[in-house]
C-alpha cells in the first residue's frame, strides 16, 4: 500500500471513529438524524476494510433499530453481528458494551434470564478494568436494573451505587439513568422520599445531557412515586408528561409502561372505563412489538377490572387468555435456558479443546527440549570419548617434531 493510499485509509478511519462516537453518545436524542451519518460511517468502514469500525456501526444500528425504529428483532440481529465482529477483533471492552446493550434489550422484552447473562458479562469487564473511564457506568446501570426487576434489591442497590461513584470522562455518563434506577428501586421498597430525591437529580442530569428518551422515563417514574404517595393529580401530570414525549418521538418500545401506569392509576381511583382504554392502547402496542410477557400483564389487569365490576364472563375470558400466554412464556423461557446451556456447554468444550492443545503443545516443547538435551549430551559424551581415545595434542606435537627434526 502506497503512502497516499495509507493516508486515505487513515482519514476514512478517523471519520468512522468520530461518527460512531457521536452516534453512541447521542443515542438518547431521538431527533438526532442518526441514519444518514450511520450509513456514511458504515460505507467508509467497508471502504477502508476497518473491522472495528464495522462492529461499532453494527452496534449503533442495533440501538437505532431498537430505540428509533422499534424493530426489536432487527436490533437483536445487529447485536449478534456486532458481537461476532468484536470477537474477531478480540476487543474485550466492546464485547462487554455489546453484552450490556443486549442486557437492556432482553430485559425490556421480559427475557430476564437472558438479560442477566448479558448484563453480568458486561459488568464483569469493568469490574476487572476499573481504570477504563468510558462507558463503565452503563454496565452498572444495566445489571442493577436487571437485578431490580428480579426483586434482588440489595444487589441492585450495590450496582447502582457503584455506578454513581465511577468517574467517566464521556459527556453522557449514564449517571442520570443510575439515579433513575435507584429512584425506581427505592419506590418499590417504600422509601418514597428518597425515590423522589434521586428522580429529580436524574432529571437535572438528563436535561443537561439532552437525553430525551431517558427524561421520558424519569417523568414516568416520578408519576409512579406520586401515585404511591396518593397524590393522584401530580401522578397523572408526570405520567402524561412522559407519555407525551414518547408519543411525540414515536418511542413505541417505551409507550407500554406509560399506558400501563396510567391504567393502574385509573384502576386505583375506580375510573375503570378510562383504565380499559389505556389497556387497549397497551395491548395494541405490545402486539406490534410481539412481547408475550407484557401481554400477560395486560390480560391480568383486564381480568382484575372485570372481576371488580362483576363482569365475570369477561373476567373468565381473560383468565383463559392469561393461562395460554403464560404457557407460551414458560415454553419460550425453557427454550432460552436450553439455548444458554448449549452455549455454555459449547464454550466449555472449546475451552477444554484449547486446554488440551496447550497441554499437547507443552508436551511437544518438552519433548523437543529433551531431544535437544539428549543430542547435546551425546555430542559432549562423544567428545569425551574422542579425547580419551585419541592422543593428546601435546603428544601429537612432539611426535611431529621428531618426524620433522625441527623444533616448532
């Protein structure tokens, strides 16, 4: 490759790196035009045959598919692509980041077992590399959130607090989200004032970072806290603020929680007709994104409403739907567990093969060393025999002197 070609490739790589970083840091800004910049970055990554850049493009495409285009299936496809590329590059940091994002995707889809597996993989890297001051807080947020949703509150709080204590040099630090997670946790265990404190701190950070997506989550969570405090007017106000952001930016993946929380509030105050309307919106949203665990939650709320209102035929209908969807969820979870076990078994098998290769290689080196030693010893032994059998150099010299009649 000539100097001119080398310079061109380096220029392409600089562009790809800068574009990917900008997209990565602005993933919570839905009005940022990601698609055009991402397409250009990917084109230049391929032109430069820049493998790492291709991996970052794939990861950013996964985030775009999930957050902006609400195409969960496509998001998972890009995640697999990114993970394969980062493994090819042997880039541990970005393998970890991809696992963390996979943790978010799976947790949001209700696949908590798979989410925990990925979240732990991301978290483990930053535990072993505390000096890495970019993106680490994300891994603590993700694992904390998975633990929280599994009701493991002690583990969740530990993760969140570690995330807050980390020093990250990125402009977008994920600390706002960590405060959101802590607020949600404290809300669930009844520490409501502490929950509000962390919520408003989260809102302050996220507004500075202009993270619109996360701000919608904060408003939703503040609404949940005020509902627990029985301040229904403030609760509905904040829930609607979160919903408005999600509707404005067409954040379908996050609309579900808004509809469900508003429906829950209406059920609590006895406005069942309004609750049914919100549940119907949630059902339509979930059917578009094909998320069975969330559909089960909707059917459970419908059943509750119809029991409370004495409409037992409808209650029975939804109880049968709930039973069917739970059977489907159990089947999916079993398939996921089997898949994880197979993956784990395959990894263990590959590790054992590598171990055996290492052992065999070590044996080969030892055999070569022994043969070299044997050869060296044989040469030394032959030399000693030779020296013992042959006349000494001094004797040969004297003999030559006598034959020549000269003094050498």
